[in-house]
């Protein structure tokens, strides 16, 4: 009796002659190893490697997600590549690479699936579901290069406890998805000198003063050192200073002395800016500024580019390094400029916003539309975030965060918790209980958007107590409303309605009362009490129309139209939606316009016109996509 496993079998009644069986074997796909080539010379990133090792060890049964942040040329890709290769034994199922500057992360998901022998589904939800299923038991690493926003990371995240996702970015990716950030700074002068020697020793023998001279030109940037080393190896006589005469004055010092005092002032202002690319409007719009910028550009001390519809200046790395050696009083001027611009932004986005005592008066906004203003906000958000995190001026912190609220809200992708926690701490130190109450209410909003409803309710209750202590009726009304929103998100409409009613009684303005009426209507909508919801939405819309808040009126009418669909009167809903759509389109509020199109789609579907409903739904999806692109932060 034979036992075992057979792979190929032949059944024959009678065999005459020999039998030859040919079997084809399926080739085993190679283990993916997609990391890019990096230079052979590696100089002292021991600290960063140790931080990554520690984070990987601490991750335990959770996947490691780490973002390396730093300016271009600081070796982020090289650091990530070398760390992953050092842990090759931990990622036996493969290593994947994606340059997010050119490739969509969903295309990488498809590549990963194919590399593991699976056909990639066409739709993103199916592709993501298959990726999570396939990746969950595997040990692998993913390097995502040049990430611009946090949503680029999420498609590749999988519940594998033995995986690592390393991303590189020039900016802080503010999202709860990211476990940790590692700031990669410039190399020290002696490490740059070691790198230059290692890159040139086979071709050129450099004197000590020549190495120092080259290192000064690099500004701590490894890529700049690599470029200079290549130039030295090819044309040493045209690049290096004389062998025997050490330079008496650096390149920066000579250029600095050659430009005018006005140009030096402008350069200091740019150097005081917290992020590389500076909106040149911050420097003042007059002929002297323009001529100074031209002078600095000609001297190689500044470079000018076009970004987000505005001219932006930034310093070459070697110039920026010179300014990092000292603090500048110009930082205060930068803060003042940002505060004024965010006050202007708040007025443009919502002219009905309440301004606390001590807030600046708005000046004329420079943006032609809300869309242009939000593009500017998206470009400037990293600078604001950096300034708030590192400022020692408590009053400035809570003022600028207060003014930035409407931009933060419209952007939609920003985590609201940290920035308002910093502002709350600043307001408390500054003795402003009314501001502290508002910042706690906004923190509650942030926790609610994270789906942490219990925490949102706790913080909102703290806001109510703080507003009581401050004796500010307006802030008490806002805090009560915020707590009601947290309870409503937690499916507690009765408690929410009680809080909204109390907030309505406490509100000190007609617009505030109109907003509370809309919130009360939402509680009835949650309970499917459509008649009561209609009553409150109509009251809200009427009051908002009276006070001139057209966008608020359009939102309440949109909610009313949704209620009418459920009450069996879709024709009336369509009539009601015409004017609000025009208001939202004219204001540039693409997200709210998409909401109205979705409601209009449900009305047409109730009337049996599925074709029109599907078209409107597709239009709404496209508007949502456009809004995300415009307001990406």
C-alpha cells in the first residue's frame, strides 16, 4: 500500500511502450526588494538610527508608523533606506517603495498585491480590503517618499504587528494616524567635513582649510556636500580656494557686505520665518522691498518661486544655516504679520464671527475669493503651527488660534485638538477665562471628529464650568452648544436637546439663537421626528436670513429640504434648494455645495428619477474632491 501526496497522475487502461509525464511548475515570484539605491558613503546618523530602533522596539504588537521630517537634501530617504536594510531579517516578506511626488498610493497598493501574487481589484475600497487581508499576517516594510499630506499614508496601513511604514516629508504631518515624527536636522560641521573627505579622497587630496571652506558652503546639508564633492573631483582648480592661502572671509560674509541695508533687513525677516517658503507680502508691498528682493536674488542670498498663487522667497541652505546661529528680533514682526492676516482671513470667511477683547481690527483682505484665501491658508498652515508650538507670547498664541478657527474648520483635514490645547494653556496663563472656555469648546470639537465622544463630552463640560466662572454669557452659550454637539454625536439626542435649549436661552445674539434652533432640529432629525425638525429648521432659516447670514441661511434651508424629502414632499424640497445652491456656489463653499447636491439627489431619487439622482451624486463627489485638493493642508 502506497501513502503520500501525488502531484501528477495518469490513468490508462493499457500501456504500450514508455510513458513520459511533463509537469509545469508555477514560478515563485521573487520577494519584493524595491528600496532605491543610496550612496555608499554614510556619515553619522547614529542618533536618528537609534531613535528608529527604539520606536520599532516599543511598537510591540502594533505596526510602526514613523514620519521623518526635514528640508530637502538632509538625507531622509537615505536614512530610511539604511534603517530598513539594517532590519532586513525583520521584513522577510518584502520591502516596498513609493515616491509620492509622482505615484498615487493606491497604485502602490496594486503593485504590492501583484508582487505577492494577487490581482488588484479596480475599486479602491476592494483594493484596500484585499491589501489589509493579504498584508495582515506578513512581515514587511514600506518606504513612502516625499509625503505631502497624511491621507497619502492611510492606504498602505495594515494591521500587521510586524510591519513598518516609514515616510519622508518636508513638513509635519498633523494627524492621529501617525504614531511619531523624527525631525532630521543638519549635520554638524565636523560630520560634513568627514563626508567631504570620504567623497573626495580617491580623486583629490584636500587641505584642512579647503575642507572647512567647502563645509561652510554646505550649511549642514549632505546633498550639497555631495554636489560640491563631485564638482571638486571634476574641476578642483575652479572650485577650491588656493592651497596655501586660507580664505579670510566666508562667501556669506562677502555677499552680506555687498548688499544694501534695506536688503539686509529683508533677509533677516525671511530668516526669522519658521518655514522655508515665505509669502513676500509679509515683507511689505512697496518699491523698496521689490528692489531689495531683486538685489538679494542677484547676490544669491534668496530665491523666489511661485506657490499657491503668491510669490514666495526662501533662503539657500547655506544662507539659512548662517542665521540659525542666533535669534532675531524680526520674529516678533513675523508674528504680528501672521496675526493680522489671520484676522483678515476670519472676516473674509465668516463676517459674523465673534472677536474677543484684545483682537486686532481687520484690514482689507488681499484675496479675491474664499477659495484663494483657503489656498493661502493651506500653504501657511505649517508656519502657523510651528509658531504656535514654539512661541513664548501667550497672548499672541490664543489670538492667532482664535482668528484661524474658520480656516481650520473649512480645511477639514486638520487635527483640531493639539493646536487648541496649546491655545487653552496660553489663555490660562494669560488669565483669560473667556478665551480658555472657547478653546476648550473647540478642543471638544476636535475630539468629536476623532470619534472619541466620551473625551469630547468631558472637555465640553470643563468648558461650561470655565464659562460660568468667567461670567461670559456668550461663551457659556457656545460651551453648552458644544457639549450638546458632543452628546448628539454620541447618540444622546434628549440630553443634547436639553443643552441646546439652555444654550438658546443664554445666547446673546439673534444669529446665535438661530444656530441653536438648527441644532435642536438636528436632535429631532436623529429621532426621525420630521415634523418637529421642519419647524425648528424653518425658524432657524428665517432668523439667519433676517440677520444677513446668507451661508448660514443656505445651510438651514438645505437641512429643511432634507426633512421635506422624508416628509414625502420632494417637489417642495427641490424648489427650496435652488437659491441656497447659488449662495454656496458664489461663496466658494464647495463642501457645503456638495451637501446640497446630495440632498437634491435624494429628492430626485424619491421622485423616481434615478438617472438624475446618480448624476447629482457624482457631481457632489467631484466637488468634495475639488475641496480636498484646494484646502489640502
